[in-house]
C-alpha cells in the first residue's frame, strides 16, 4: 500500500469499478500527489497500449477458407467415427447384460456393469468407450468370477470382445 | 448470428450443422492460440482440431455460458501443455522469442504488424505465467472470471497478478515509448 491506496483499490480504479466515495478520495489525492498521478497515468497508458496491441495481434494470424473447411472436415470425420464406436459399445454392453442376467439376475448384472465401469479408467458406465473398453471388460470379468464362477467369467470375457 | 447465439444453438440441438457454425466461430481463435505460442502450422492445426473435438463432446458440461471462453482457453492450454510434454526442450525457447520470421510475414496490415510486433516484444520481458495471463487477457479478451477458470486460480489472484504485470510492463513500455506523462491533474478534469 502506497499513500493509503491498496492494490485492490488501484485495480478497481483502473477498471472503473471503484465505489464513488473511494474514487473521489483517490482523485482528490491525485491532485496533490504527482507520484500517484504519474503511476496511474503510466499504468492506464500501458493498459491502453496492451489493448491496442492485443487487438492487432488478434488480426495477425490469418486463416484461409480452405484451411478452415479442411480442418472442419477432419473434425467431423472424427466425430462420426466416434459415434459409430459408441453405438458398437452400447450394443456390446446390452449383450453383456443379457449374458449375465440368467446367471445372477438382471439387477445384479446391471450393478456389476456399473461397478466394473467405476473400477476402470472410464469411472462411469456413460464414459465407457472403445478406447477404455479392455480395462472395463477386465474389471467386469473379475466381478463375474466372484458372482458367477470362472466359467461365467470366461463367458463374459468372450462375449465382451469388440 | 453472433458467437453466443451459435453456441446456444449447438448446445440446444447438438446437430452437426450447429457444430459447423460454432466451428467457424471458434476455430480461428483456437488455432491462433497455438500459432502465437510458437507452434508450426501443422501442429497448431492438429491441436486446434483436438480442442474442437473436445468442444463437440463436452461443451454441454460448461454450466455458466458466460465462462465458455475461459473454459475453451483452459482446454487449449491443457492441449498445449500435453504437446510440450511430448516435445524436446528447444520448443520452449521458440515460444519465448519475439514475433518474427514467417509469422511476422503473415501479418496482414502494416499498422497491425507494428502493434503485434510490439506486443510480442513486450512478452519477452515477462515470465511464462505472466505472459500467458497477458495474452489471455489482451488477445483473447477473457474476463477476470474467465481467466480464473482458464488458469485455475482464484479471481482475486488473477486481478493481483494482472495488476503487477501491468506495473512491470508500464516501466518497459514507457522506456521504449516516446509517450510523455499526461498533463498533471491540477489542469485536468478528474
């Protein structure tokens, strides 16, 4: 704090957000204090220069329409690939539930799938994807081994291969 | 439609058409984020595409729409950090250098060249964290709340750091500028 003006007050004043009473106090002080006035003036000018230079920099990296379209096409292709994989994963999850239900009941099978997801990198059934499928399936096999025995676990493992 | 409307439309419908409109609005800025941090064109495009893919999948998770740009820059920043971790150290040095060479040649208008060059030069006087803060504030125009989200620090810390950087730069800029101090306020209306 210099001359009774805190950093918070300087920030608020420079941003034009200081309460009227405090603003009057600072401006009254500036009239009698060249040091504080010069400091304010210098920082305010700096901010204005940074604003202008920042704006110029925003315009300094051109992007052609061709580049934009090419990148958009690549991202859209990736999205569509991901969507196909998601459909396959959902179908496989339904299949696993159908395989496990006769061995341990539908509710338990659903809970086992959720528990396996929580114990895998996906952390939730909603986030199980083709990329994290193998650790999820390993987790499910371990759970199935306890609930349905080794034969049931093997069946789960085989049924779950993408 | 402005950027905010485009974002709302995408979040509402989730269609590819809406995403394409959002892509057109955001991609140039995301790509620029990487170019201005010293990446070559190919790497900048790859990382910008990664960011846009994440936008498609996770934009709905941003609860406060006003902070979307802060979230976007946070995603971009994480992508950049991951990229740097995969790269050998000399790339860090490239990111610190003033704007010059091929990037300088890309400048579109002479006045912008001057100002953008000044900006790049000033950045060389700053620490990496300070530089990131100033770029996000003055190039990406993030609010204090957006900066806090992007940099994962409290808003008060953002304000304090930014104030200190402005103080630091004020000495540097005034040394390199012919500007004189404004007329003393005894003769000004305050």
